C-alpha cells in the first residue's frame, strides 16, 4: 500500500471517521507546511510518554511533574467521602465543567455491552476493585455515584459494576447511588417517555 | 380564490403544515370516496358541539353524557391532594400514559412567551385562579405540580403561574413543586449540559 | 369510537400524518371559531363536486365553467407536438412553474411499484392509451416525454409505460424521451454517483 | 499549553473537526499501541516527501518511481483531445470511479469565492495557463470540460476560469464545455428547482 492510502488507514482508526473523510484529512495535511507536519508528527510520537494514567482515577493527564496522581486526585481539598464512576475521560471533564461535584472520580475506560461474556475485559475491573478497597481502608468513603449513560449499555455497565462492588462493600455502610433521572434541558412534556416522567415526578421539588 | 386553493388555505391553518403539504392534502382528499369526504366534513362541523371543555381541568373531552367534568376530574378515586398544571391537552395525555400520576390536572391552554405584555391572555388565568380557590376551600389540596417544558418559554410560564398563585396560597400550606430534572432516557454524560448535571447530582438516589 | 378519536383517524388518512400529529390537528381545530369549522367542513364536502378531472390530462381542476378541459388542455396556443407524462398533479404544477415547457400533459395518478402484479391498476392505463390514440389520430404528436422520479419506482413506471405505449406507437414516428440526467442544482462533484456523472458527461454543453 | 491540548489543536486543523471531536481523537490515540503511534507519526512526517505533485494535472500522487507525472497523466492511451478541470483531488477520483471519462485532468486546488479580490491566489492560475498553453502547442486539445459544483461558488469559479482561458484560446478551435445539468439520481419531479427542470428538458433523450 502506498503513502496516501496508508495514512488514510491510520486516520480511519480515529473514532467516527470513514474512508472518505480520512482521505480528506490526508489531502488537507498535504497542504500544510513542513513545520506543521513535523510538530504534529512529534506530538503523536511522544503523546503516550508525556501522558500518564492517574494511579487513582485512571484518567489520562499531562505529567508536568513526578506525581503519579492527576490534578483532581492530588487535590486534598476535595470531598473524600464520595467517588463518581464514569465511562470515559470526556464524561469526567463534562462533570467538572458543571462545577456541581467536588468529590473524586474513577474512569472505567469503557462500557459493558449487553450479553458480553467477558465484562471484566471491557472496563478497568481490577483497578476499580483495588482503588475502592484502598478508599474503604482510609475510612472516609460513604458513597459511590454511578454516572453512566441512560441507555441499555449504560444500564448493563451499572449492573456489572454493582455486582463487582457488592461483595467488597459488605459490612460497610457505603451507599451506591446513580445520577437522578428527570426532564433534561430542552425536554417537552408531550414528547417525554414514561420512564422519564416517572422519575421526574419522583424527583419533583 | 377557487376551491383547491381555498381548501389549501384551511389546511395551512393546521399546526406545522406548509403550503406544499397543504396542497398534497387537498389532492389526497380528491382521491377519497364521497363517503369518506362526507363523514370527514360532518365530523369537523360538529366537533365543537360534541366536545366539551371540562369545568375543572379545562381539557377537551367527548361528552357522552350530561356531566360537565371529564373522565379524570369525575373520578372520585384519584388523589385529591395534588393538582398538576400542564400547557396543553397532549401533555396531560402523555402524563396519563406513564401511569405514574394519580392526582388531578389543570390545562393552561398555552404558554407565556418571554416579554409578553399580556400574559393573562395567553393562558387560562381566570379559570386557574377560580379552580385553585375552589380546591383550597375543599381543604384537600396540598401540592401544585408545574409540569412545563424545560426551556425559556416553559420557565417563563412557570414564573408567571407562580406570581399568580402566590397571593392565593398565602396562609395556606400548599406547596408548589416542579417536575424533577436530571438525565432523560437516552442522555449521555458527555453531552449533558451543566444545568442538567447539577440536577442529576442533586436528585441522585 | 368518540369524536376526538374518530376525527383523529380521518386526519391520519392524509399523506405523511401520524397519530400524534393527527391528534394535534384535532385540538387545533377545537380552538378555531365556529365560522372557520363551518367553512372548512363545507369545502371538504363539496370539493369533489367543484373539482373536475380534466378529460385530456386527468389532472384535477377548478371547474368554473362547463368546459371538460383544464386551463392547460384548453389552451390552443400550446405546442401540440409534445406531451409530458407525470406521476401526479404537483409534479405538473412544478414543471409549469419552471416555464420551461409549453406542450401538453398526462397525469398517471401514481407509480408502478417494483414487482407489482397489476400495474394497470396503479396508473391510469386505459385513459393513457385512449388519450395517446386520440393524439395520434390528430396527427400532431411527435414526442412523449416521460418525467418520472430518478429512482427504482420511477424507472419501473417508465418501463411499464413504455411497454404499454410501444404497440400503439408502431408505424408512427413518435419518439419517447425521458428528462435529461446530470448535475442538479447543489450537486458537488465529490459526492455525485457514477450514474449521474456518466449522464452529466454525455450531456455536457 | 500541554500535550493533550496541543495535540487537540492539531486535530482541529483537519477539515470538519471541532474541539470536542479533536479531543476524542487524542484520547483514542492514547489507547493505541506504541507501534501504531510510531507508524502514524512517521507517515505524517514523511507524507509530503513521499508524495509528489503531478507536473501536468497538479494532483498529489505516490511517487513510486522517478516520473514527474501521475499514473493518469503518464498514461499515453488516454484521450488527448480533452482535459477536465476539477476543484480538488477527490473530485478527480470520483470522476475516475465512474469510468465514464478517459481524457486528462487539471486540479485547480480550490474554488473562487464570490467577490474574491485575488482569485488568482485561490486556484492554480499560473499552472493552469502554463499547462493549457503546452497542450495547445501539442495540437491535440479540442475541448476543456469544467467540472465544478453546481452552486454559487462553483459558478463563480467557472466564470473566473473562462475569463483566464479565453485570451489563450483565441484563434484556436478549442471548446469550453461544462458538465450537463439535469435530474440526479434520487431526484423527484415535485421537488426539483426550475433551473434543473429547464436543463433536464433541454437534455432529454
């Protein structure tokens, strides 16, 4: 295979990119300066070396110093009684943007598809167990919030995570909670499904 | 104006119908049988006479008998302590479909646009005040649920309705609540706005 | 069934209207004046009586006078050598709007679905044969233009119509043509299918 | 700026990529192997060196050998009497895919926006003039096909190119043509604009 086609294949590996758009990317790069291409290339080569995975929450972070913890996990002023489990880094960033949460996080790194035979291979099972156990030993943890998508795969992930956590939490008073359901911004009563209406009624205030 | 064009104009008065679709409707009718057209025509002529507006909730209902009340308002077994305010008939029907609510309703018949100078002309203000006063006299009412769309117009309607109700509710322990906000069915954490995340965290369970 | 539900069913018979929108229409009508409803109802009742089907092209038209022909078919100044076959009335109106055609028309009143066993029941077969024979007798007809959609059903209709016309046109020098294919307004070369590119190249000018 | 953010910026330079998707790309890369990242990085670094711009048509091509011409321009069996002008490489590839054209090409490398003051900077003006002059000297050229998008910018580009070519073509019998317009695959008569109907009628066959 030749260069244009090879590079097209690499761009196709990016999420949501089809063959046509991948090729557009290649042609767009061909119009960029040598300098642009060199810097872009260098960044890709070193990105994994410059980025660490946080030892606590497992998110990616820019490792400016020797700390094995990301900015959030290294912040002693956050609320130690609560940890939120999210599917992926961008979910965590979106929660942070809301400034509504001040506890710690754990990034599962994926979801568990329906009927998946090896769910432990789809999310960071071992790391989750290890981290939760450490938090239990510290004695501060009171609540684990599951913050997954409200769809079949999110709910399957929720069930799997609960089945993993339940044995560990035995004899502890730690509560597992899930994000509240209700009307989202933009919801119209006429088009809202019954499940959401039920939750919206229960969570009325 | 001639028949095809005139009838096209009438169809254009229906919500969401543009000139092209209105004309399609006319041509579609021309292909229907005489019998179809006669029955359709008769139904339109008498619909307002056969349909009553419920004296309590103000929704439209098929008046099979002499009762001035719709099926819901005439049902003594529903929860008398709570009334839900909705914008329109279809909202009420969608709430009913969820089987999550067993109280009574009031249909405002519209919303209050932002900066509206005569909000009382946009919703059934007089009828609402009259009905709430009667409910207060009965002594059962404990909660008024505002079930409006989660958008600027829905919130403006909510504020208007509260400004109307507050003076009436003085010296009563009736609570005004709104439908809970949170993740709707289908919500993904990555794409959820901060306001909804805040509510979803508050309403976690 | 009761009035609201019955009328909803009638609105559902209109093209492209689902149950929810049909019900919206009913509620919208309930908010209209008695006068509006009476006029709307009257128009529907008489529409078929006030509208004739043109004896030549079979389109619907407002019959202001005793003429059995529509405005176009009754116009002696149009080009008698060419007739265009279209699927439906709105297609004819759209062609007229372009002011690019000055011949006569015939409205098939439908299309022939793929694998249809009784194609003659789907389009005005008998009327088409009758009209084309009359035009052949008049001695003016030189071309029949097929103006159907460029999709599988349009092409199937085209094949059916040609199979019907071929025996009639035998021993006549009348030509059957189809609308030219090429780039439509808005087409981009990158996204154009091969079939259209082929035609666009053939029809370059 | 730190690595994740910096690399996000580079991905944003790709056509059609917003900040959120750019960040998704970075996180996706972080999950790829070192090997993948090294190869991807190397390809980007060398792509411009491995890719030549064809001396005739100006498209990008994988330069396997010492030839300054791409596969098409180097093919002596193609039709030398006709050259097609396209906006960009992908347009050329799409035309080739149709197998409907066997002449040569020239890639403008862009379009001329409406009211652009320096149109010569937007497309390969100098290279076009140089190439057309050489083709005229060879004595084979008979037709220049303009294959641009059917929209305002495409038509503006067409006018600019013609204004450039006219002085060169003086005293030659070379014809400038454009791709034919008409119904594209999928077109329905009801929704087709008047300009396209006019062309479809003119190009009927």
